């Protein structure tokens, strides 16, 4: 039985134009997580991330501050079962 978990995140604040997505990709890869991150047309950033629960929580904590120039106002999360569909962590196109 897999202990992998999934979290879908919506990060709001000053999170576009501050290297948030690339920094999130690097942090996710450092933690051994998979999934994606993308800008949303409303100015927020969305991420879907899968991995071990401890690493997932570390990533979510990181999302609350993000890279140096980011100003995060809120991180909304939805938890679920990992699907195993991702092989790495990528930056996706704006939705």
C-alpha cells in the first residue's frame, strides 16, 4: 500500500512575476515530489503535487513564503490520494 499523498494548492498574493513557479519546481524536485505548477489567469498560482507525506508538508510550508520576492497572502489546499501519474515536477502553461 502506497503512503503517497496528493495536494492541490491555490497560492494567492504577489506570486506571478517573482520566479514562484520555477522556485516551486526546484523545491519540489529537491524534496522528491512530482506534479506541476502553473500561473492562473486570476493572478494566483496553482500546484498539484504528489509524494511522501512529510515531503509534501515541507513543500506546502515552503509555499506559504515562496521565493524571496513573493508575498503570499493565502495557500488553499485540497488533499487526496496520489494517482502516480506524474514522473517529475514541471512548470505548466497558464490556465
